[in-house]
C-alpha cells in the first residue's frame, strides 16, 4: 500500500500518521480580537481519498457539531487510510450568535465561491473553498432543518453523478433525495470543480436530536468504509434506503392554529389528514390533507401558521410501503428509546 501524502491547511503541514488541530484564520473583529475556524486533520499513514466533513455552515444547525465531536473520538479512525478533514463549525460568527446567518445577514450557503476581498460571507466562503474543498476528493456537509422546522434524516445529493449513488446508499439514511443544485451553494460550487458533496439533513436548528446524531456518526463511518478509508466492518449491517422520486411541500390553505399534526416518518395516503387549522375561537376548522401517497420527511414545529406557510414536506416513492418499512427499521436501530432491542454492535459501527 502506497504511503499517504502530507496535506497543508492554512500554513500548517500535516504529515502521514499525524492528527493535528488547526485554527484557520477567518476575520478580525472590531474588538481587536481574531476569529478562527477550528479544523482537525487526520492524515493516515497509507494513501486514500481526502474526505471533508463539515457542519454549521448555518450557525444555528447544531447536530452536525456534535456528530463531528463524537466521530473524532472513535477508535476506528486510528486505522484511517487517506485523510479526513473535520470542520465542526464553518460559520463561526453564526455559531457564536446562535444565528443561521453571518453578521452581514447573508446566507453562507448561498455565497460560494466567494471572494477574498468581498463581504464577510464572501471571504469566509472563499477561505473554505480554497483551504478545504479544493484540497478534498469528496465532502459530507451536515445540516438540520431551520428554526421551528424539523427534517427526517435524509441524504440530498446529485444521483446523476456515478460516484454518488453507492456512497449515498452506504450512509444508511432511510431516504435519499436526488436534489437539484442551487446557485451559490457549497454543493454547486464543489460540483463545478468536480468534487461531489452529499448533504445529510436531520433534526432541527438549535437542538440536539439523539437519533439524528447516532445515525450521522454511523453514516459517516460507513461512507468511509465504502471509500476504503477504514477496514470493512467485522459485522454485516443493513443500510436500507429508498430514493424519493420527488418531494413537495404542503402549505397552509388558511391562517390559524395548527393542531393534530402527524409525526415525521409517517406514511400517508392521498387525502389523509396531516393537521387541522382552526381560528382561535374554534368556530372554523379546516383540514390539511396529503396531495399524494408518501412519507413525511419534514415538518413545521410551530403551532401557528399564516396562509401559504410550508407545513409538511412529503416525499413520493415508487413503493411507499417499502419506504415506511425502511423508516421504521432505521428508527429501531438509532432511536435511544429502542436501542436495547437492537444489537449493540449495530449502534457502534
């Protein structure tokens, strides 16, 4: 097996066999202090792919921060081939402020490729692109739903890229969405440089969700095994997943108080009731119904809605029944309340 190559992040060279923490300079604040992005680089002794795993591009999306923190403690990483670049907090400004955005009110994930002389968002995007993305072969970017909106664990990726479907399946999320590229996003920018990036969406902003965290750690390790960065697991595990043919948001048809909402992962049939919207006096109630058979993969957490607000994200599958079974199996493996019914080794992969 060939020897791995050293990698340089910022002005720090990490040699094969080293595990190094790097504080990547981001900006000078008006408090006469400097802001840095924390990066951990694990450079294996043997050659292999360079994988980056990032979180908190939106500063209030916390699940990924905890996923990376726990991932870096795994003993399995001692035998890594290739290089893992872990960036638990990309949007350091937003993380400090518990905000999705940067101080200039821009969305970092709409600011790529950025510019070295632009706004805070442009400079941060440009630094991340040059120092992390362009030095990698593939990326995993960890997200959650926005504030008051939760997502069922899912992978979003360009399945038309022949390198991606097997890796998306290996992650083991119950749902894979063939998502279009959005201008200015990290994924679109990386694709322009022929670097595939998969998005893991799970949970909601400003909250830790244990099921989503466990699934994220396990998924990253399984992707690393698929890439040959880690030895195969000693125990065979199932990574059942289904590809959504399409997804659609169901919106509020009127304004009011939302009650009786169905849970994430629920299988619904066309015209099934998803929730009720009523006025505060209870004189009028209007059901919100499913427009097609599918699985609920995202939902609003707010009990209040204005007309037109997005309430439920439904995914359409070739076989909704099979999708329902995979969601239930996924929950049985990762849900802390059910973990005693699952073999411990499945939780620790």
